[in-house]
C-alpha cells in the first residue's frame, strides 16, 4: 500500500493560519506538528505501507529530519510547485502506482479508514473521504488523472462537489467509504480537545 502524506514545515505564521486568532502563531505551528506526527504514526501502524512524507516549505527542516529518524522506513520528498491540485497530481505521477494521499490535519483518520480505501481501489478508479467542511481528507487513485484536480476552488466548501463533477466528466468510478472532520477552523478545536493526539 502506497501512502502519501502532505505536510508543511511547522513554522510559526506559515501553517494553520486560520487557527492563529485562537492559538497564536506559535501555538498553531505546534498543533500542526502534533497533527503531522499523529498522521505519520497512524500510517506507520500498517506494516506493509510504503509511506512518503511530501514536504512543503523547507524540506530540510529539523522537524522533517526528526520524523525520518523516528521512522526509518519513511521517505521524504519535496512537493512540486503549483496549486494544491498540481502538487497532488505530481505526487501521483511520481509514485506511478495505486496510492492513497492525505493531508496532515485529520486526527480522526484511522488504519481502518486506510484499509477500507485501499480495498476500494481494487474495485473503483478512485476513492475519497469527504470532510464535513466540504473538502476531503483522503484521495486515492489507481492511475494519475490531472483533470480530477483541475479548476478546483481549494480551501472552500465546494471542493468535494467540484471534484465529483470532474470525476463524472472523466467517466471515473469512485467510492466514499466514510465522512470525517479535519482541523482547519477555531471551532474544530473543541472536538480536537476530546482526542489525545500527543
């Protein structure tokens, strides 16, 4: 199972900016680091998973190198240029195999979700885990397809619905095994407090 995780270096003021009013720049960066570590730990519970951390910002940030020391089988690769869609597409192209791709802000994601999505790819062209805010927390594709990511209004509540339209236009089959929540807005912190992610 190929798993890609997208993560930005936890630099104050450069990540989780929508949470800065509630947590401050340093607090938002610390939370981002915790969420990345939680995502990695969940993926690494799958013994056969080949996990790649696709980095944004400073790819040699000590935080990323610390993760590679903690998880020796973890691979680090820098994200490409372009908007989120272009960067995700390039990750699928580089892997050139069925792959599940996640961000790093969904602490509710479990190994069971990964397994369900992996199974879905044996029957469908694509798999998604929609987010309650209108985006998605996981995308899986058997083969790269740039059109799935083209013309999407990223960071809006239209992302998943627009993506469904692209999938229909391309004649692709897909499934949505679960709907989850992620940590993007101050109101998400209330639910996050109920989880122990450290």
